[in-house]
C-alpha cells in the first residue's frame, strides 16, 4: 500500500464530495464568458479526478493513460487551449490536497500522501501532453496531406478545365452546350454555346443549372445531373422548358467527376437542343397518324402487297369487300386468290413490271375481284410503290353497281327516240345514238369523228349562227329549245329543235357538249296549216261583215227607188 489505510478509505468514500468541491473551484477558475466554453471544458476534464482517485486507491496507473488520451482527444477536437486544460486538472489536485489535510493524518503520512498525489497528477499530465502532441503531429501531417491533395486536385482541375475548354470549343461549334457544375449544381464553367441566350459578357458562374435553363427548382431534383450526383454514374435524359416561343426540348448527358474518396465533386453536363428534332418527330407522328386514319377509313379498299404478292396489311373497307378478317388475310393470303382465275397472268405481270418499269403498265385498270362467297365483282385498281420499299399499295374500288348503272344509262341514251349527240371541245361527234341515226340516216361508223357542222346548212355558218350556238352554250352552260334547220344524209331539209348542255368532269373542266335534237318538221307544217286556216276564217268573217254593212244601205236605196218609180 502506498498511503495510509485511513487516508485511502477517506479518499474512496469521499469521491462525491471531491467532485462537488472541484466543480466549485472550476467555476471560480473559469467564470462564464471566459475563453473556451466552461461547460464543455468541465465535461472534457471532469473524469481526471475520478481516474486519479482510482489510481491512488487501487495502485493501478493504466487508467491514467486512457483518461489522459481521452481528455487530449476532446480538447484537440474542440480546440481547447492546453493551458486551460492544465488549470482544470490543477484545480482537481488542489481539491485533493486540501481534502488530505482535512483528514488530519500524521505529518509524515501526509507528506507521503502529497508526494503520491503529485506523482499521479504528474503522470496524468505527461500522458495528456504526450497524447495532445501526438494529435497535433497527426493534424499537421493531415494538413500537409490535404494541402498536397488540394494542390494535386487543383492541377487536375486545371488540366480538366483545359480539356473541357478544348472540347467545349469543338462542341460549341456544333451548338452543343457544355457546363462544369459542382455537386450543388452550381456553374463552375460554361462554354460559349451555353451563354448564347444571355447578354454578351455575362458570367454564369455560381448560377444553378436550373437557373440557366429557367427550369422550376422542383423539376431540377429529377434532372439527369441530380441523378448523376446521387448515383455517381453517367445519366442521360430529356428536359423540357416552356418559353414564349413555345416548348423547347433539351437532351442532357451528365458525367460525374469523382474525388479521391469516390464521392462526386463535379459534374460535366452536355446539353443539346433537340427541339427541332422533337418537333419534326411529332410532326412525323401526326403525319403518320393522319395517313393511318386516311388508310383505315378510306372509301376505297386499300391493301399493301409484298413482292411475292402476299397481303401485308389492309384497311377495313378491304376486309368488308373480301369477307375475310384481318387474321385470315395479313401475312397469309396471296392477292391473286382474290382475282378471277382468267386474269391471274395479267395481274401477276403488272405486279412484277411495277418494280421494273412502272411506266410500262397502266396506273389504273379493271379486274374481277372474287369475295369469300365466290361472287364476282368488277373493280378498278390504282397501284403504286411504297417509297423506299419493294412493297406496292393498291387502292381498289368496286364499280359493279356503277357499271350496271352506266350500262343502263347508256342503253337509255342510245335507244332514245330523240337524237342525242356527244361532241368534244372541238365540236367533233364522239357519240351517236339510235335516234340520231334514224333522224339523219348516218350510221355510227360514218359520222363519228366528223364535225357537227356537217348536219347544218352552210348558210348558218355564214350567218355565225353555228358560232352563236357554241358560244352561248359555253357561256350559260346550256342552250334550250333553239330552232334551226338541218340536212339529212339523203339531202332532206328538216326543221329541228336543239338543246345543248356543257359536259364537265369532277374538277369542273369542260370535256365537251351534249346535243339533243328533235325533228319538228311535221309540227311546223301543221302549225303552218293551222295558221293558214285561221287566216281563211278571218277573211270569211271580214267578208260577211262587209256584206252586212253594205246590204243595209242598198236595201234603203232600193226601197226609195221603187217608191219613186211608183
């Protein structure tokens, strides 16, 4: 044992009292407002007295090394002055010495106790200083390393900046914006292309990437650069911005630049304005949608054929016309199976020639379409190649009813009792019906291609009446019930009633004239007879009136004469 047992027991039992006394002395040594934070300094050094008491009571000095190291670490971390730490420990030594004096031990024992306490405190202070100086050396070494590291990073940064500026110049010439950002998304450097929307000479340094592109802060959290900072990986994405000129689109590629510890220090952001490309893509999509709707809802049956004549796709009208479903047709059925057998060779030849010599075949032609029920339908087809492919697109129109109607109308016109004549724009006869043949005596083969004027007297041409008929018809669109004369094949002169009408195509272009002629010779002769009879009746009535008017005076004269003679 180092100390008297009585003193050891007193020190062991009085630890709580010793701590309270030390706290009071500490408060006097370090009043509020003095250098360092008194409360934190007390917390940092309070364990020294307990460790000293334990070392004195147990004789074990190892806790002194642990406590000295702990106090040194806290003091170094909180940047306490070492002199203040020693003053706090000296206050503890003073408290313990005063406590030993109060124990009233023998003088020799007290001197030994004072010596032991002094040695323990000295050992504690030696351990504390040793630990503190070791921490200072480590701190200095760390500062040196950090300084060296920062100098190396600065060199690397300058080298990267030179590379970035070199690449930025090349990219700027292509309109690519390039910015170097820190891990807070603030601009460190930007090339000319990135600054083009701002006044010349204005620096973007310190701006956030969202401020540069005028993107709301909330949207920046989900941009590629934010993800690159969080993930430490290259990120690519699309950013859209609403401006007064419309919505703009940017493709952003963010490359993280990692520090020595693997954390993201900077991000190289490459931005390309893809507004034009996006708008073109959207216009193309809308155009494709527009033509898809036209394809699907066209009034004609439309299908796309592969080079081997397989139906690649078709629209709704084609399915309705054929009687087959989409799953039965597309990619499975040859188009020739829907063509009458006798026309296979012609259709196959046209199909092959459309890829070799498109001008060598008609663009529109008729064929016989066979539906699922085996019914034959007359149809017209217009064929063209799909640009950039070997596929052909066929637009098919069912003209069965139209042809039947056409045949019926042609029969009506051809067999009409009235003479119906078709003229082209040069007044040459192009159609001649039975009524015209019966009226004029010319057969169809004799008159087609000859001028309409062959039917009219030459004196009409001299009097410009033929020109009047043509001009008036074209001006008003028709000439109705125009009376004239004409000559038949055998030279007979007949009276005719003429009605002519302009014929136009679907585009409104004049294609010719139709002329309807009626023989009114007998009608005119009858009209002449009626007029002659009416004239004779009028003469009779006039004669009777004259006889009556003259008879009355003669009777009076005759009576008077007889009276005088008598």
